[in-house]
C-alpha cells in the first residue's frame, strides 16, 4: 500500500540537511545536501561536496538540519570514497539526533515507478522533486566510456558503480541528497548529470541504494577523524535572535535622568 505522499515527504525532510562550505568571509563557497541514515547520527553526502573542504583549510563546514535553531558542530569523518572512487562520504554527527532517517538497504528497482529527491538546487532550500525511474546502470563508468560523451565530462570517479537515472533534472545544490520511493525506501544519492554528444538528452544520475548499503556496512565502524571546532561554522540562531531582541528592547527603554 502506497503511503500518504505528503506526509512521507514531510517526514523525509527531517532527515535532510544543508551542507555548505564557507570562505574566510563566511560567504558561501558551495551549497549541497546530505541526509541521515541512522538515528545515531550517521550522515551521508557526496565526496565531491566535501572535497574542497578536505583540501583547503581556509574553508569551514556548515551543516544545518531543517527547522533547527543551530548548526551542528560535533562532527567526525568516518569514510570518503573507496578503491573505486565512489562519490560518497560517511560522517558521524554527535550533537544532534535526527527525527527521521533513510535506512541503507538493498533494493530491486522497477522502471517507471515514481521516486522523490530532496535537495537545494539554486539555493532553493529543501525543495522536493518527483520523477520516474528511467534506467539502471550496473557500471556507470562502462556506460559513459562506451559512448561518445561531451569533451568537458571526464569520469574520474564512480568506477564500476551502479547508478540509477531519473526522468527529471537536478542541479549542483542537490548533490548528496536522498532519492526515495513511494514507501519511503532509499533509492539512492543525488550525483551528477551527463550529456551525450549529438543528443539533447541529459542523464540525471544517482548512486544506487545497493551501493549505499554496501558502503555503509563496510565503513560504519571505520576509525573516524574528528573535524576541529575551528573548521566548523557553529552558530545558535535562537541565541543570536534572543540577544538581538534584548538589545533592541534595551535601546527602547527610557534613559535614566541624571
């Protein structure tokens, strides 16, 4: 039985986070998504989302759940990529317990079924997009190297990785977000799109849930590396708002007569 889709979407929104990289001026350098896969705080996103952060010590990481009053600050990096250069990173968040999560599990895909993904394309926070499953590629690298692709596409990751294709578009701000089915089951993680030479068709791709399940089981107990506090963008929005309102209140109080 198909679940109430509006209710399901609201539930899954609670599993999704904003993942931003900020420069020295606290300006957004990149914008993407991630999502919780356990109630204990394991979080998935794409490796290419975190890669600049791992390479540039001047960048800070901002992770913000939906409708939450502060950013997350106690974060560990459990694993990034593997020997196939799969475009995934597994994190562990210790200062937040998600209200919802998407369980990594093996799945049998059925073409034509409706799926939903959540991301932040173009700065549109937590947008929900529906589409139909168009294709499953057991080895996306084999597929893209067997045909003529655009010159600017250089496959440098996801070797021998199963991916699924949807019939609706996504963009960079959606990377790392979840794709799920009508029962709320995880279908995959938003990836990239490719364009075939001589064709107007674009291939909107997601790393399949089968890959995600294997990756999580393999690396969930991996020794983690704690992200230093000074590399995290930590702010309590409620405390900041309360302080601002207090200052505003004080400014309107009548001054004492000398």
